[in-house]
């Protein structure tokens, strides 16, 4: 393999210098060439410099998908600073934790999210500057001086990406530029991503899937992406019908909705070079129906915030439904016994571990959590359970960590429980994930109430001000007591079984 650039932004700058006119982004009828995006990114880098943001300092992006999101992303790296992407659905409790933990000095936001952020600003003394896209960003850039280009080094910290934590508070995964480059290079090679590709990118840019796969792959190869603010099945179907897209990446819920869309229409999109699914399990039934209606076999892959992409079905060769294929080139994977930690034989279920240059550098200010998951030998414990077949296809069978994945978003039960415990009338609560047709899993709560008048709707709505909407319980069941083991620990599997069967005790 040719020598890699030290960072994705370095690859991007290379394309912008060589072919400034080449289309990079299409967004709501506006075309952004590589040259135009670089100019905007450098403007942002200069403005950060003027603001006194120096190497290693943290800049948060708390805004919806737009070219300015990506200009600010690249610009922050061009200033040597560190990106903290923030889920746009986050509410005050989540924002307070992330901004405080990461020590954010500057945040780019948009009109829709700004009020939520302003609502917690008083408790965030380190947050000096909030810039709003639109006029606010134009003014911010106009006040900046010239920019002198300094590209980041591979060992520099690029992103701190927050991910669910076992204590209920999310942890910041530290990704170095070289981790991100190693992963995107492996992804582009495996999926034959080339300059002539056009990705239809409707995933949120604040997560790994949209950002370090979708946007990074585009910048790394010098390709183009049609960026949408959000996923809308009708709009996506219409774009696919036009026939200029070569790749689409989605979480399984997006595929479920595309299938529904296809069933209601007579016209079918023509062949597409590559459909990729990930972030949650794609059901073999959806895989089969997609092949029937769209004539394409979806390529399923497996990744996570701490590592980027780990396992992939092959581009050429058999894409096996219900599996996530094998390791990308240059990366390793194995299955280890959850207790024994010994490497298991094919078909035996254990915890999946991965190793390679793509693996993150640890959790921000959490050496304890880093030590728990990242061994001195470089193997990272993913917390996912699975097995590998004799011929090297991995299957994810469950999770060693207590996590709910709803529509590709992670929900850690403890976080929801902590909020619900303060709901008047709630004595005890246990949150679990239940199967859901639309989102794969849904958040459900078993509640012991000390006020018999407490209604389920009140409990469901109680989280609204504190937590992102997708973390809100979609089902609440009142029970006399929670099932506990001899040590008094709530037995979540019994709660789950009880909720499925309609009773908990
Ligand atoms: C939105 N809602 C959800 C939800 N998304 N509820 C449960 N689960 C979800 N995932 C709720 C909102 O709170 C709101 O309810 C209502 O649905 C409408 O909101 P919306 O914004 O219109 O949502 P919708 O169109 O339904 O969004 C579905 C979706 C979205 C699939 C388009 O969830 C999405 O973009 N998911 C992608 C997540 C992603 O990128 N994951 C990658 C993580 S990286 P209310 O009541 O609050 O108003 C990773 C590593 C890897 O995992 O391997 O890739
Ligand atoms: P995140 O922490 O948001 O990066 O989510 C990563 C988690 O998503 C992984 O640890 C898995 O549990 C899950 N995941 C990602 N891709 C897949 C997949 N193809 N099948 C099953 N689970 C997946």
C-alpha cells in the first residue's frame, strides 16, 4: 500500500490543491468544490486561531448536517484543535456532561440547537464562544486574519467521540489522526471506493458511521457526496431513481423504511455499486427482501466509535446475511472467552476483540475505563458477543455490555434509570431493550411506583427535558417489585422476559 497521509485533512488538502474544481459536496442544490470547501475550512481555522484556540483544545460541533459542519470539522483539524461531535438530539443533562468533561471552549451550533445549549451555558464556565451557522459563522470568519497552513501529525489527537458508558455517563473515545487514516484507508480499499464515486450521505455527521466512514471516505479518495440534512425515505428513493449515486450507507432502520417505500411504488432504482448497512444488526429477512426488490445484496459491516470499522462482508465474494464478514486488511479480530479470556474455537460464542492501527488511544480522562477495555497487547474488548465460522465469517450474537441499540443510536439503560429515579411517584425502575420492528430495539421501563396514581404517560414524558428523544421509554409497565438475585442486583434478563410476556415479578 502507498504511504498514507498523516491525517484525513491532509488527503483532503491534497485533492483540493490538485483538483480544486472537482465536486466534493452537493447540498440542497448548491455545489461545493474541493477548492471552495478548503477555503471555508481554512477560514474557520484562521478564526479559531484569532480566538486563541490552540493545538489540542476542544471544539464542539453541535449542529445538523451541512457543508459548514464539514468545513468546521476540517478547519478545526487545520488549526490543530480537537473535534467533539455532539448528537443533535442531546438535551441539557447530556450537553452539560460532555461540554464539562471535554472542557469545550468553542462550539459551532445552529438555530435549532442553540436554545438547548444556552439553557446550560451558565454551568459551563469554560465555554467562551458559541458560533451559530449562517450570519454568525460568516461574521466569525470575516473577523479572522490570514491562515498559515500547518497540517496535523499522525500522533495528534483528532476527535473525542462520546459513547455510552457503563456508569450512565458517556465516555470520550480519543481518536488520533493516524487511527482515523488507517481505518478509512482499509475501508476504501475493501469497498473499492474511488474518486468517481458519489455517496448519498443521509446519516448524521456527528457519529462514526456518517463522519469517519461517509465523510472521511469521500475526502480520502477525492470523491463526492450528496449530503442531506436527515434521512427521509421518500427523498432518498427519489435520488436513487435519478441514478447518479454509486453508494448508499445506512443503519438497518433506514433499509426497513426504504423497503416500505419500495413496496408502495412501481418504479425501482437501477443498479447501485454498493449498499452498506451497519451500526446495528440487519435482519436476514430485510437482506432478502432488499435483494428481491432492489436486486442488490447489501454489504453488512460492523464497527464502533472506539475503532471505526472492524469487520466487513466482502466486496467480491459471498455477502452472507446475518453475518458481518471478517477483518479489514491490516486489522485483526478474535473471539475470547468472557471469563477465561482465552481465544475460542470457531463457532464458540465469546467476546469479540480487535487489534490494529485503527484502534483508539483510550478514553479521555478515564484511565480506569481504558485499562478495562484496552489491553497492553493492543487487543480491544468490544463488549459485543459473537462467534466466527470455520471460513472466517463473524456473527454478532449479543452484547456483554448492557446496551440498547435503537435505530442505530446507543442507549445505556443506567442513564435513563438515573433520570427516571427522580420522577415523583417512581420508587424503583429497571430499563431494558425490547424487540421493535421499526428501530430493531426499543427502550422499555419496568417501574415500581409509590404513588398509585402515577401514569405510564407521565413516566415516558419525564425524560423529555433531560435526555435525547430516542432514549425516552416507549413502553412503561408497572410492577410490584423488581426481580433481584441473592445479592440484591436487579436481574435484567428476567425484567426483559417479563415485559415480553406482559408481566414482571
Ligand atoms: C428518532 N427517534 C427515535 C430514533 N430516531 N426513536 C428511537 N430510536 C431512534 N433511533 C424519535 C425521535 O426522538 C422523535 O420522537 C421521533 O422519532 C421523530 O424524530 P425524527 O428525527 O424524525 O426521527 P426518524 O426519522 O424516525 O429517525 C430515524 C433514523 C435516525 C433512523 C433516521 O434514528 C437516524 O438517523 N439514525 C442513525 C443513527 C446513526 O447514525 N448511528 C451510527 C452510530 S455509529 P419524539 O417523541 O422524541 O419526538 C456506530 C458505529 C457503527 O454505531 O458501526 O457504525
Ligand atoms: P457506537 O458505540 O455508537 O459506536 O456503537 C457501536 C456498537 O454498535 C457496537 O459495539 C455493536 O454493538 C453495534 N453494531 C455496529 N455494527 C453492527 C452490526 N453490523 N451488527 C450488530 N451490531 C452492530
